[in-house]
C-alpha cells in the first residue's frame, strides 16, 4: 500500500461546520492544516447541499441564526454576498389540520374540538398541580410541562419517529435542551380564558411573532457556506482531502506528534504527521481508531446514533404549503417532517411550475427503511403524500434519495456517563487531541454551536493550553425556536470570552 505523507501543524478529521470553521480560522492565523473528509464530493456534513438535476436539497433545514456575534461575523466573512432574508414558518400536521409551531393555544383548541380541548386542559391542570418529582425521561419532562394529553398528541408520535425509541427511555436532557423555550402553559390558559369569554384582548401577539419571523439563508443552500470555507482554506495554501476515511490515529511517545492515517475506497492511504488533531468524527468511531485502544472503548461503543434519509419529490404543482417545513404527527405514515425547498430559497428549485418537497424519514443504518432501494423509497413517499392528502401520485414527475448516517446523537439513559468517561480519558492522556462538533462531542448541537466549539478550540491551540472549556458551549439553547436573524442587539448577548465560557486553565 502506497502512503503519501503530509506534515501539518493541525490535522482535522471531518469537513463539516466544526471542521471547516477550525480549518478556516487556523489558515487565517498562518497554521498549516490538512482536513480529511470521508465524502468524495460534498463538504458540509449534515449542512451540505445535495444537487440533483438542478434541484438542491438541504439535509434537515438549516436556519442561519445565532446569538453569538462572532458566529454571525464569521458567516458574513466567509459568504459576504450570498445571504437572503427568508420568512420563517413551520407548522404541525395532525389529523388533516395544521397547527402553528410553536403551538398557539386558541388555534389548537379550535382545531382539536371542545371535548378533546377540555381533556387537554384538564390533563395540563393535573400536571401543574401534581407534577412528577422524579423526572428522568423525555416523557416525564414533557408530561410535567404540558400534561399527558398534549404530550400524546404533539410530542409522542413525532419524537418516537425521530429517535426510534419510546419516550420513556429517552433522557430528559434532550427535552430540557430542545423544548425549553416553548412555554405552552400561558398559551393554554390564554386559550381557555378566551374560550370562556374571560379574555377580550386581540389574539395577535404570538400569531404575528410566529408568522413574521425571518432568518437568513445562503441563496443556494447551506452547502454554499461550507464550499466557500473549503475554497478559502485551499486558497490559503492548505489541503482538504476528499474521499478519505480515518483509519488510525497514533501519538508518537517521544515527540508527541500524531500520525493520522486515512484511506480511500481503493485502500490507498495517506498519513498526516501533525502536532494537533481536531476530530469531528463520531466518538464511537474515533475510539476504535485510536492506537493504543482507549480504556473507554466499551463506553464509546455503547453510544448510539439515529440515521436519516430525505426523499425529494418533484411535483407538477404550485407549492403545496407555504412553510419551510411541516412536522407530521400522524402514526398512519412513516414520514416525520416534510421540507418545502422553495420556501428556503427560490433558487433551490429551478422550475417555477414544479414544487420540490423533501420527506424526511428517521431510521437506523441497516434497518428496513435505510436498506430500501431508492425506487422503493420514492414510491413510499408518493403513497404517503397521498395518504396525507398533500398530492396525488400522478403529479410526481421525479424523485431522489439522500441518506445521512449518524444525523442525531441519541440521548439515552447511558449516553452522558459514556461521554464523560471517554472525554476524561482522552483529555488526560492527549492534551493535543480536540473533540468538536455534533458527533465529535455526541451533543445535539445546532450549526452555530458546532462552529463555536471549533472557534474556541482554535484559541486553545493558539494559546498552547485549554484556556476555554468547549463543553460549556450550548448549555442553554432556549433561543432555538425564537428570534429574528437580523444582526441586532441579541447577537451581542453571547460572546466567546473567558468569563462567558467557563475557563479550565
């Protein structure tokens, strides 16, 4: 096997948002960098944009919103001329009716009908009066917040589709992080008062806020950002090696430098000799490739991931709904969410007479859905669109399938302890090995949080010490579903300074 050697200051595993943010900033600071990426064609990881016959698909939907001014500044620096401002709209589809998301009480009560609404409110009142004091699972947390009836309608079906496990087996950490800002209590009470004629104020506050929010978005999809970052890294004299997967990572006991070996599909290997390694590879995969094998390999192998595929359908029709996406809370179909790509950017869809939607299916790599042929998946998507009443099969004029492995790190009962054990071992043994990003840290981070972990890691490398604790990023994601993207005062509220992100030096 022929090996090509590269010597770099920093080797980076993975060309997603975290890896390319680190590569771009290190390149600007004059470091030599080699990035290895398993995908032969696309950079951006989950944030890539896949193209098929002129149609562009966003893998999951990426709003460019951040409270961190440094992140917004970096986006503008990498992609100065290609952002567009887009309206934000997403709703829940349940039993043939649309519900605003975040939920609006009066609309929800109206759609559900008086009997079911009354049961929802009674259930909500019971949860408020007699909350579960021993909250361990996603189900415990959500029932406490909303009551069992609302949980069963608006959370259970969708959440179990996404994660492939019962809500009572999922960690409450996930709910606390992702749903914290969704305060339904006041909204439900407002709806009840209004229904009884006790509240005459116009019900336009939440409606206006939900329907008129906007966000910024690259006009050709999120992959545009990461292709630009890659191009700037290469223009700065550094390397991005595509189609190469990590094979082994070993530290020289004498020099402390790393030997990073990666192979392409033919088995051809390259070896990178580097002072530092930044890894955005899944923790489970990384552990098995470090030599010698870490003592925490067992914990790493116990980490679980949820995989994901998008079936894009081209439909001879006007846009089927105005939303960026809709959540499908219906157990009759397997689809979990449906994207409308033109609502993200008109330039994602080249033909004005064709609507393009992406049906998102959550699965485990190797299960029935994941292993289905593309043709079978397109047929399934057509059938489910008909079941939902959104279009008829004869309107569909094309289809494509995009698979995304390890899209979501799973928050089960054991994940936090497994991550802690591996993290502590690696930090103690290898101060020059840095874990970043969603899969690199097994955290369900947003794109901007993944970038922040890389930004702080670059500062640590520059300082020659772990001045910043990157694990302090994203302890509070309450703004996930709120706020306008505009670069106003909110963006300055979360700054990457030692006092804001806990220092460990």
